[in-house]
C-alpha cells in the first residue's frame, strides 16, 4: 500500500495545483470532513513534492497519517498504513526503556520504538501485561506491532500470554487484527534481522486463534499442521476460518497428508455454504502432484458441487491424461503391422 503510494508520488505531488470548481469549493465549506480531507491531501502533495529521499517521503506520510488518526481515530485503514510505514523504516536495535502507551508519544514513534525492540522478548512481555490496563485500540495496536514488526522468535517467546489475550479478544477486535495482518502479510514477512531467516522457533500452538494468526506469518511451515490440529473438522461460521479450511484441505491432499475423498468432502461442504477460498487456484496450480483419475472424474461428474478453481484443475488433469493416452499413428501402424514391409 505505502510502496505503491510512494511510487505514484509524482502524480500525487500535482494534486496541490488542481483548480477546483465552485461546487467543489462549496462542498468543502459545507462539510468539515471534505474540507479536512482536502487540506490533508494538499499537505501530502506538497510534502511529497519537496521530499528528496525515500525516508523524507515516509516522514511526510507518517505526519499526515498521524493527523488522520487524530481527526478520525484508530481506523483500521489508517493504522495499517502507519504500520506499513514503520515496516519500511530502518531502525537501530534498542534496549532503552520506552513506554509504548505514553500519551505524549505519537503512533509513528510508538511503532518505530516497538520495531527497535523487536528482539527484546522481556520488553514485549512487559508491554503486553501493561496493555491489559489501557484502551482496546492501544492494546490492539501493540499486538498488531508484535505480529507484524517482530521476528517469529519474539512472538514465540510471548506465545502463552499473547494466546491468552487473543482468546479473550472480542470477535470484532479479532476480525480487525486478522484483516490487518492478512493485508500486511508481506510487511510481516520482511526479515527484521539477519538471523531470522535461519531460525525456526518452536510454537506450542495450543490456541486456535494464535495458531491461525501464525499461519499468516509463516504459511509454508505451519499451515498444514495448524489445519490438521484445529480445522480438519471445523464447522464454525467464521469466513476466514472456512476459507482457510477449504484451501488447506486441498493443500494437505496434494501433500498426501489427507485423503482426496476427505479433502473433496470438506471443499463440497464449504462450497454448499457459499465458501470459495481464493487460495484454491494457487494451491492447485502450484501443487507438486497432479489429480488422480478417480479424483478428477469425481469432480467433473459433480462439477456443480465444487468451486470453479477445482473444476478447472480437474479438467486440466483430465486433458493431460487424455493427451498421454494418445499414440502416434506411426506407432500404432508399426505395432499392428499395417504394412507388409514392416519388420
């Protein structure tokens, strides 16, 4: 999100020069929201036009986002943009004391300080304990920072306390956290330090919410095990869980961790409830194994019961199998001795 915005900074910087019609000026005078949005847009346009480096552009954006937050509160889109900015900031590791919830600190300062303490597990445990006594938006900001800006080792260090807090979180707040982490999954996967890429911290994975959240950070390593432990027999109504269950059923079948019969049953049952995971197409296109004949035959015989991605994969598998079965005419003629001079 932020990278695309900065990439288009040349276009954004021209916004300040646009002449508005009388109608648009009247709207600004009549509605404070429109007036403030326009003023912040002009400030962003001017700031990006004057910024000479990428860091200066981030500073401009952080300043405008802070004003957006002060005006409209902890809106998920604003917070996501602020975390995205922090993820692109270069910060030096620090062990100095810092109060994440200090009223004088801006959100940008909090996020940069949190990132600088990314490998300080003791600081994070203390901050999580402190967050129990603050407002929900501030506590959610801290948890989002932990899940997106910190290495997996730090999250593992905080697993027991974090899992307890996630399990007690209201559904609306939990949904916001999932959407933010999913939206910023690329930012979350940026390696915070040189050792992170080689370390694979062990998780206990005793909480469904915590385990699901970790699949967003490290899907390749955790998605199958989390699915088999928590979601294989999931019958709940939360859409993110339903989509994860459907996609991972296919993924586990491809990896031979689940029978195709069971996987297809899970997909069918989810599809009957209106679930159609967008990840299905990716899993089927990039899986290491092709569908077996009995699998694609079942899908093609009951195509109305399966998502389009599954039907497309079954049709492609059937086509490949048919092509392999075709023999060149010359081979058939030779094998059946069509011509007398064949030896």
